[in-house]
């Protein structure tokens, strides 16, 4: 069973109350939330846990304004991350239960029976995980202000991620769960880049012989598998992983890009230089300078191609084909050619290295 953490509860509160993260923290009794979440972990079944969550938050009046609505939304979120849904009809039955809960007129067993009769199986999607992660990044500063340590201050940076970059973060979380790690480190981000595979970062890494199985094997060798996987719905980032995200944002900004894509995440990993991901890349023979040169080289070729297409269309004023449609088509064709040329170049480089390793001069 997966449990909620305060980030999850605050995310729901902010959405239901339609307020920003700072206001959500001010309007939430975090001490009461912590007590209820601690009680949650002592339960054995989903129905019992949902009943404890519902009863605890209602009786504690944990949310200032719309306490009932926020509480029910939190319970819905809890059952959702445990691959279930909760039927809320008939509404008058729920109203009656909540009234009796507030008055202390219902037993825990009755609440568990009520909730259990309304549980329905359902599947959690990748989009749900993306939303959890995006909200975690936005809310961490507010948690820190209530007594947490020094945390990453990414603000709304996750909103600037492309779909590919977001998928990398989701896959990094999944890799952490597979390895039973209760954190997302640089090594999980590297695995996420390789698992995503379709972005420029994944293609560069695969072209250099860096594969998911090889990286995963070294992760286990360096830090081992966890004894117990994460219990919450989200897996927190390590300080170094958060630093990598900051580096990636700076790379995108310095390169003049409005969005953050997979290659920026890879460049952020290279900037770090000391994390587990950097150790693994070095051990697999992928030098930082070479990786960066390939990423920057690809960007340069793409920019030159786009410039050539723009110049061509500017001179070709007689065509009846709309300029935007022609530009899109030509860029698609050029990018396909660039990708194929790069793949062939990498294969030739590997062949030349193989010949040299067997004392054969590739230029003879």
C-alpha cells in the first residue's frame, strides 16, 4: 500500500481551495496532517486506511475553509494512488457520515465498512505521477518555511519542461521504485534519459554505448538496492539531483531556449561532475567533454538547417504551398537526414576504433 506525504495533501488542498502554495500551507494544520498520516501507516487494508484518513482529517478540521471537500479530495487521492477509486454517490449518505463523524457518533469499524463498500479498482496513469512531481517541486519551499531543511527552490520550472523531459522525470521515479530507493538521485535521472530514448539525450548516450542495463548494474554495484521501497506517492529528489535540475535550467537559458528538453537535463548532469551518474558515465567510457560536444554539435547542425530552410522559403515567393506547411515539412526531412548522418558517423567511428584495437590502420 502506498501512503501519502504532506506534499500530496498540500497539493490537493491548493487545487481544491484554488490558492497558491503559500496560502495552502497557511490554511493547513500540518501538525494535524502529520498525526493523521502517522496513524495511516498503522493500518493493514486500504479500506481501513482510507477510513482513518477520512476520520482523522474531519475531526481535526485540518483545513481552514471547505474542510469537508478538501478531506474527501485527499481521501480520493489516497485511494487513487493505490489503484482504486471511491464511489461518492448517493451524496446524502456521505453527508450523513461526515455529520456523524464530526459529532463523534460513528465507530472506526463503521467508517471502514462504509468506505470499503464503495471502493472500486482503477489504474493510475503517468499523467498523475507527472502532476505529483510538478506539485512537489512547487511546494517544497513552503514546507521548508515550516521547519524543513534547505531545499531546492525550483518554483515553476517544471512547467517549462517539454513532454519528453517530463517523461524522463516520471521514468526516473519509476526506476527508483524498481531499485527500491526512497529518493531520486542523479543515477535515476540518467536511467530516465536512457529509458525515454526518443530525445536527443537518449540518442547521444546510446550512440556512445551507454545502455540502461549497464547503468542499472553499476547503480546496484555502487549504492546497492534498497531494503524497502518508497511508501509515499512521490519519491523526493536528493539535493544533488535538484542541483542537476537547476543546472539544466541554466543550460536552457544560456542556450537561448524557452523550454527545457532532454538534452538540457543531460547537460545538467554533466555540469554536476561528482554524482553517481558522472561516476557511471566515466566508468562506461563516456567522457563529459565528448558528450557535451555531441549535444552542442547536433544543436548547431539543427540551427543551420533551420536557417537554410528559412532562407530558401524567403526566396521562393512564387510557391502556392503555405510557408508554414512547407517549413514544417522541410525541417522534418532535414532532421531525419541529420539523425541518419549522425548515426552513420557513430557507426563509422566505432568501426575505426575496432580496427585500431586489432592493430589495423583504418586509413590504409
